């Protein structure tokens, strides 16, 4: 049980680190097609996928309208919560390899 939890912590830490590196690479590049889908917002009317884009747009005001930093922080936060919840739900599962 202890070895499984250590393995899961290392595995999810590995995934988190490389996900953050990839997200930083996307946010630092100026090619907007890489994260353009996330930035659809409600500024020009109701769009079905606009909620996340609207949140990023509103938080970008805090960072002096820097969309790249806001994108990186919000999507990183979502990604880290996702990995934490996966670890939390998987750590108590008892595996039977028989």
C-alpha cells in the first residue's frame, strides 16, 4: 500500500511538472492558435464555449491585460486540481492482480 502511494505521488508529480512545462511553452509563444480556443469569450455575444474565455479575460485585467500570463495561471491551476483529484481518488483503490 505504501509503495503504491509513493508511486502515485511520483507519477502525478511527473505529470504535473511536464504539463506545466508544456503549458508554459504554449503561453510563452506568441502563436495564438495554440490557445485560441480557450479565449473565446462573451464580449461580442453569447458563444457556447465562452465561459473559460470570459474568466481568462476578466482575470487578465489583474495582470495588466496580459493574456498569456493569465492563460498560464488559470489553466495550470485547473491542471493541478485535476491531477490532485485523480491522485485522491486512486490512492484508496485496492488492486488485486490475481
